[in-house]
């Protein structure tokens, strides 16, 4: 009896500290954000899991059809071969499949591809993802940096000929769909004017090229990524320019800029330290958000230029109904979007001391 | 009647105040006429003419011919209707949902607010275009109405966030307080007091939702994931790609036709927003 009481006494303070710890955790801004992000990933994974499996024609049917139409097999032959090659148990109840998938996911296992038998999805994504990250990432940096410069320039030279040219081009190119620009690049540069060897530029690197930190390899990957990068830059630079221009114009009217001028600071210092810094703040948030769209927005462009990125992989897996691969790519994309949004939020409160979020104190 | 003409004249004067916007507006009208009246004037050329494949531009074929010798101009004229219909319907659906969700969220608040915004958050997190590709396989968008509906219900979240923020700020204004003091009801407050103040924003958002719908639907058709039949600018583009016309130097007019049609339509929509902004927002008008 006595012993239970002492036990209870000993436990009591520990219980309080766990409770207060939990309460502290619930109040902690960062932790709360992370918890919400985790729940979002969970919802999206679940939604896409069932959506994907609801699609008509399953992977086995697609494969059988392919065998019949491409290799002229008889229906029975094709069915046998498909059954041998794709050892998929699609008859298991969906809830069981879902449970298995989630257990695998917790262990960091994305499953194995149906079509490339035995290949782990993680390895496939690791093979295709770098190309997308490379091509879209480089273009994002180029168009962000160039857009900031052009935007500031046209804000300073408002109503000049250069400003009108820049603004017109920006609004034209940011409203034309990027795949149309891509098609026109192929048609004009590759076919009509024959400036570029369009068929050699396909893929993400030349066959027989060994990856490594050599000049030859770097030249080669830029040769293959040149058209996708040009397309991304052409179609996104306009919105950065326009955003930077309006942001700069707004900043130029601020009192602290007038004060800085009155103090006789040099023009260069005002531009970099006062105007540029403050005007670019909102753009950094958008930059972080656009990082989330790196992976998701590349499907059409990679299709046009036959670039071996994750968008191409997604398209292939959808047409062959390779569920685990589709699921894996969705997970990766969702993950980058959520991560990018978190980054945008933290970046904003870090860069701008005026916006220290309530919970950050 | 006189009042009508006066109103029309005022509207036109306001529209034409911004030159770029007015040109965009005229082009939008041109595309509407081309796609909805044009088909009654120009018959669709369906006959295969093997001796006229990729014929150059001529009086008979002002935009040349396609891979089976059919007149490209007639396909451009007939190919706009579906694109414009889907764009408008999808834009309208997403704007209506956004307005309802955004204002309900802001005015009721509490659990409803966090529920709606959570839903918006989740939809924004799912990668849109890949999701559309999956849905295209799932639902077989062979009907333009289904396509428009899906595009509409996927694209309201970001707009509804913006509307929620605007309603939150507008409802603190004096005139809304006054309406509430007079007990005019939530419906009256939303429709008569708050919405007119957001008219320009809504009109511009509708147009941007339309351009997004054009992007998504043509993209899906181009990838061959939407089995739309008949003439459609997206289908023209897809056929030009799969039939290898892209790599055939003489086929340039055939490829340029749908590309220019889609690009010009997008551009004119975006430019038209400039006029709309001025028309609805008297503060932007100068010297009218």
C-alpha cells in the first residue's frame, strides 16, 4: 500500500513535466508547422493511393495489350507471359495493399516497380530526379537573377524605350503556355532554320558518356539541357521581372529611401542596400514557393524535348499503370511542395525582421 | 433606348481608355466570333486530298493544308469552340466556388473557417498537372463539360484564400458595419456590400482562371491523355506532333496555326484584364 503511494508520488512530477512538455510542444510554432505538414503528406498519400488504383485498366491489362499489339502474340500467350513477368497481387483487398504500402513507407521503402521488375521505385526516382532538379533548378536561378536585374533596371528607367520593350516582352512571354514556346523552339531552331541538331539533343546525356566531374561531361549535360532550360527561362523570366519592377517602384516611394538620398549616400549604396534589399523580399518568398513546382511542372517540357527527367518517368508510369512508380513520384512532388512552403514561411520571417511571426517569439 | 446607347458609349470609352487593354478586349471578341459564328460561315474540310498534303499558303488555303490535305483554316475556325467553352466554364466554376468558400470562411470563421482553409491547403499541396493526368485516365474526359468541371473544382483554392483575406478586411469597413447595424442579413451584406467592392478583382481572377484552364486542357490533349475527338486546337497540336508534322519543314503553317491561335487567345485575355481593372475601379481612371 505504502509502496504504491510512493510510486504515485514519484510519478506525479514526471506526469506533470510530460504534460507541460506536450503543451509547450503544441505551442511551439515550428513543431506545430511540422505536424501540420506531416498530416498533409499523409492525406495526400492516402488520396493519391486510392485515386491511382481507381484508374480504369490495371497494369496487367496494359501489358497484355502491349504484347498483343506490339509483338503479335495470341491473347493466351500474352496472358501467360504477363502473369510470369508481373508478379503482382492485384486481387488483395485495397485496404490490405494500402496498409502494406504505408508500412513500407515508414521503413523508407517506396516499393518496387511493376514494369521494370524488381527495380526499387526509390532507385528509379534517384535516376530520373537529378535531371529534373538540374534543368529546372538552373533555369529557376537564371530567370530569378536576370528577372531581378531587368525588373530593377526598368523600375529605375521607367517609361524609357528599354522599359517598354522589357515590360512588353515580359507580359507576352509570361502569358504564352510554356509547351507552346517549347514546340516553337523545336520547329524554328531545329527544323526550319536548322540551327540545332534537335534529335542529338534529346535525352539528358549522350550515350556512352560517363558521369563525372569532367569538362566533357558538364558540356554534354548542358548541351542536352539547353532547350529545356531556354524554354523555362523564357516563360518564367517575365513574371520575375514584372514582380521586381512593381516591388522596386513601391520601395522607391518609401520614406527611408528619401532619407537615404537626403543623407547624401551614394547611388550605388542606395540601390543595393536600401532599394534592392527591401524590394527583393517578397520575391524570395515566391522563389521558395517555386522550388516546390520544380518537380511537378516539368512533365510537358520533358515530353517535348524527350528529356529523361522525373516528368517523363511519371508520364511513362501513368501510361503503363505502374502504380508504385506513380505513387512514389506523387510523394516526392508533394514532399517538395510542402517543404518549399515551409521554407518560404521561415525565410520570410528570417529575412524581414518586421514579420517575426507571433509564435516565433 | 437613349440611356442604353449612352451607357454603351460610356462603357466603350472606359474600355478604350487603356490602349493595350482595348486591343486585348477586341481580340477576345474576335476569338469568340471566330469560334461561335465562324463555323456557320466556313465549312469544316473533312475530305482527304492526297495530292495536297502540306500545300503552301494560297488563296484557296490561306493557312495551308494538314497531313491529309485538309484546309487548316477551317480547322482553326472549328477548333476554338471547345477550348473557349472549357476555359470559360472552368474559370466561372472555380471563381464561384472560390467566392462562396472564401466569403463563408471569412464571415463564419471558427471551425468552418479552418475546415475550408484546410481543404484548400490540401488541394494546393497535391501537384495539379500530374493529378489532372491521373484524373484524365480515371474519368476519361471525352466530354468537355466533365473536363471543365474538374478543372474548375481543382483551381479554386488560391483564389478563395485571396477572397477570404479581402472579405476579412472589407467586413471591418464602416459601410459593412452600418449594414450590419441595420440588420440587413448576411446574404445582403455579401452580395450588395462586399462583392461590388471586389468586382474588378473577381473579373481579373476569372480571366486568369480561364488562362490556367486553357493551359491545362491543351496540355492534357497535347499529351494524348484526353480522347477528345473532332476539331480542337489542342487536338490539332497533338496530331501535328504525332504525325511528325513538327519535323517536316513544309508543314510550318499547319503547326503555327494552332500555336498562334492558343497563344494569341491567352495574350488577349491577359491584356484585356488591364481594361477591366480600370473599368471596375474608378480610382484607376484618369481624366475620363
